[in-house]
């Protein structure tokens, strides 16, 4: 084979190779990588604090001459999640404190402003729209203003958002039994019972949520002085504003402000609580209901 034929054959082979490459078909599409969705955390909760102009616990006025700072923390551990009637079960742990500038009834100098420390643990069963929770709770006073009290309670809450939409009331009821001493204003420390019913209608516009919480408290078994059944009625206005500029990795931050009107049952005014300063009202004065306004502001971080 002469040189000319060799060159012609080589050129023909190169053209065939180039053609086969050019017409090999479309390039394979690169498949996107499979990304697993972020796993939902089994631990939720919130931490925060409130600053209040007066401290009222279960309708009993414990501080109205200064202000109180009340930090708290709650944790919820989901131990069960299902698709049936019972959707989840959580173990709940929480603490709550009240630091008061007036040192009401303080007997311990080193912790005289630490009026109250509460610890609570319990179990909550969550159904489709119903939540039922049982708990054990202790009330302690590091300042020595009152003896320790131990209680058990049961709460039931209903989510009516699906039925009422923007007009949902979010009703709940609560009952608490004193195991030892009393967290009420009974001077003899009887083992009373406390009951509460409430609603919290509200609406959200963007980052702002406005709510009108209302509740009433009642007692039996000597929880309130004179064994009165009526403890208090309250209605409030509250605004919560979400701070979305805070990075999501730091939790959901919310600031709040509000005011609450209380109608306190007789004997629930200042100085009734055992260990508080002042004199308790007696006779006709003790049976007169009283009005009280409380102003509040706070910060909460949910996760």
C-alpha cells in the first residue's frame, strides 16, 4: 500500500471515529443527590422571664408594693409518636421563680429576694385536639417566706382551631390537690383543692399576636380563707412580637407586653399569705372583693 492510500485510509478512520462520537446520543442527565429531610427533635421547650408590677398566685396577692422578676424554663421530652387516636406522649419538666424587691416575709438573709421556687414534673397525653396532663409540683421559698408545699394536678386542654378558625378559644381546665401544707391563703395550712378554668382567644398578623386571656380560680377544703369558693376572675390583653431577625439556630425569640385586670375574692388581698408583712383583714373587710391591675413584660425563647 502506497503512502497516498495510507493517508486516505487514516483520514477515513478518523472521520468515522469523530462521527460516532458526535452521534453517540444525548449526554446522561446528572441525578440530584438525595437529601434526607431534617429529623424532628424529640426535645422541645422554652426559657424566658417576665417582669410584673404585682405578683398574684391563684388569686392571692403576694406583692403589690414593688415589682417581681419571674424567670422560668420548661422541657418536653417526646417518648411516643403515633398515627392513631393517641398522637404523642411527652414527659414534662419545668421550673419557675419569683424574685421580689420588697423581700416579703423573708427570713433567710442570703436569699431574701428569692421569694419562690417551683418545680414541676409530669406526663402529657396528646390526642387529635385534646391534651391531658398529670403532674407533681412543689412550691418552695428560698427566702423562708412560707413552708414547702407539695401538690398533684390534672389539666385538660382542647384545641378548637379547626372548628372556630380565627375565633378559637383554646379552652382548658385544671385541678390541683394539696398533699401537704397549702399554697393557698389558709392560715391553718389545710390541705385544700384548687380549680381553674380559662380561655385564650387571639389572632396573628405577621409577627404580631394579640390575645385576650381570661380565667377564673376557685377553691375548696379551706384553700381560701373562710373556706370561700370564689378565688378570682381575670381578663387580660397581651401582645407577643416574634423577633425573626434572630438566627433560627438560636431558637424562636418573642417579646411580650400586657395588662391584666383581677377581681379578687375576699381575703385574697395583700398580706393574707402566711408569712407576708402586714395585718390580715378580718370580719366584713375580709369578705369584700377587690380589684387589682397587673402590668407585664417579658422575653421568651422557644426551641
